[in-house]
C-alpha cells in the first residue's frame, strides 16, 4: 500500500497537510492545500484526490467536496458551491434514517437549526419540555414549540429562564421512574414563574414510553396536552402534605391493614426479630417465611391466608442455607401436604449469602421487588444488609428512612432480623438489648425477642 510520502514531497511535521503536486505554484505558504486523512488525501484548491489504499472498496465511497449545508443568501457563489447537490444528499440520508427508525417526523424537521429548542412561531403560547432531543424534533413536527436539557431527566441547569410569550408549560418526560422524578423536580423549579404548569401522566403505557412513541402510535398533539395534569394547585405538588376535611379523611382511609399473622404482624408493618448469637434467629425467620408462604399456623399463631414472600439472608453461605431449608422448611412442607405446592409458588429466596456483606443491599432488594412483587420481605439481618453503622443514631435513621420508602413504594411488610448487644450477665429480655438503640426500636411496629432458657437446655423463650 502506498503512503502519503510516496506522493507528496513536502508534508507538514504532523502529517496532516501537504503541498499539492498538481496545482502548487511554488508561492510561500504556511501549510499546503492538501488535507491527509489516513489512506486518503484531498486538495482544497484544485479538488484533486488520492487513494493510497490498494484494497478493493466493497461499498461506493461518497465523493468529498467542500460544500455548504445551509444556504444563507442567493448568489452566484452559492450556486457554484454545490449546495443543491449537498442538500439533496442530506435529505436522502435523513429520510432513510427516519424510515428505518420509524420516527413520526415530517419535512418540517429538515429546517431545524442546530440547538435544543425550536419554536413553531414567534407568538407561541405554550411550550413542551421533553426529556431528549428526539422528542423535541417530534414535538416540532407535530406543531408544538419544544425544548430539552442536554443533562437528561435527572439534572437541571443552574438557571432556567422562560421567554415571556409562554403562558403554559407542558412537561412530557419518559414513562419510567427517572422520568417521573425528573418531571416533578423540573415542575417544582418552574413553580412560581407565572406560567401554568402541566405534567404528563402516562396511563396504561409500557415502561420507557415517550413522546415520540405517542405520535408513532397515531395520537395527536391535542390528545397529548389533554393527558397532562395541572401542577401546583395543591400543596403536595410542591412537597407539602395531603390535606383533608374530616369527612374526606374518614372516606379516604377506610380499609384497615389486614393481619398477616393474627395479633402479631400486619400489612405495611416493619417488625423486628432480635436475639443473641446462635439463638436460632435465622431458623425462626425461615420458619416464618415458610409458614407465610404455605398459609399455615406459625408457633400457634393463625395465618389467615398464604402470602407471597421474599427471603434474603446474609448470615450463611448459600450452600449452608440450602441445608437449613432442607432441615427446617421441608418439615412444614411434609406436615402440610395439601398446602405444599404453595411453597414453590409463594417463596422467593435471593442468593446473597455472605456476598459483599456490610454494603448497601437495600437498593438491590428494591430492584428485586420491582421485578418480583411480594407481600412480605424477610431480611436476615440488619447490620450485614447495610454499610451504615447501626450504633449511630444518624445512620440508623437513614436506614429506617430507606426501609420506610421501600415499604411504601412496594406496599410490602418487612421483617428485619437483628442482634442483641453483647451482655456479660444473663438478664431478662428487654428492647434496650437490641442493636440500633431506641432510634430503631421506637420506630418498629412490633418486636419479637428470642433467647435460650437458662432452666432447660434447648428450650427457647420468646418475648413479644
């Protein structure tokens, strides 16, 4: 294969420019008129080109020419520049991309300037704020003024200024968690800027559905705007609490949480199970998960109906926990043959035994609950499930906040196993023994403490 040095006698030190052997008249120049791009070179003066590659080109190569892509004035120079041909080539490739990607765009998008905002007309009355550039083009093609931020749904510019001609703003972000959070964050920033705010509420649409999908499915701009909900006419929109009249309050909160275990554990509860080392906490929590999945009594307590349970433990190796299942859970399966098939249907066991312990596992559990919704989450145990120091109140409060948010998001009851503090002398069971202190125990809806009896070996005592 030939190289540039085989053709050009004078090449700049960086190898990017050369003096053209076809048209160089020998006058003094700081750099030559030939641009070298790897295996190819092109003279900007005489438009002569060179191909140093001896390999056969499989696809036709587009001839390179210096041409404008947007005409500003009509003149002889513009006509000579080759603009018309360049524009035709651009339009052809643009249309091919639209067809292959099945985008709901029309010829209007060919006139878009470079940037992230496009106004349909100078006296526009409303503005659509989208999550991405693709949606901006789609909105413009369908008659709406639109803009987006290049930082995505989660981040906003330090300063946001809206032109005075807009009196309504419609925020149409993607149908996913980040899109929903980003839309609320943006709406709060725009609140008080003397514009009516509306946020899109996607109903019955799949995850990650966006504005472009909307128009691809044949919906109109008017239908899109009609689906947006007014933002800022109630306190909770901007972070306040829901407000009710006494009668509204009574009509809203009618359904009482149902018992998961009679008189012990209820829907939306966070219950703690605590005990000393080797007292049998992991065995008891697995027995509880098994009984809930089967819908059979637990230590004499009635379980009204079978529940979908997710069990995660960080105490034992997965292989050791498998043996615990065989020795403990299967006892109940054999004892209740009629309900036995529910064991496989209702119990999910997460594989995480002694894997990256003392790191935050709650985000991973959040992902599992999103994929596999359950009614009860059993976590064994507290201090190995997090990187927080459960001896510090601030860290405990952060962890409790995570638990409560998870509970509310997935409408799940949580049983969390924890340890007792190391106490030298034998003493009666008391909540002050539990790791996490009062900041933890005061927030729990119920507490079960487990200990070995000093009177009879193998006997366990329980305090509720």
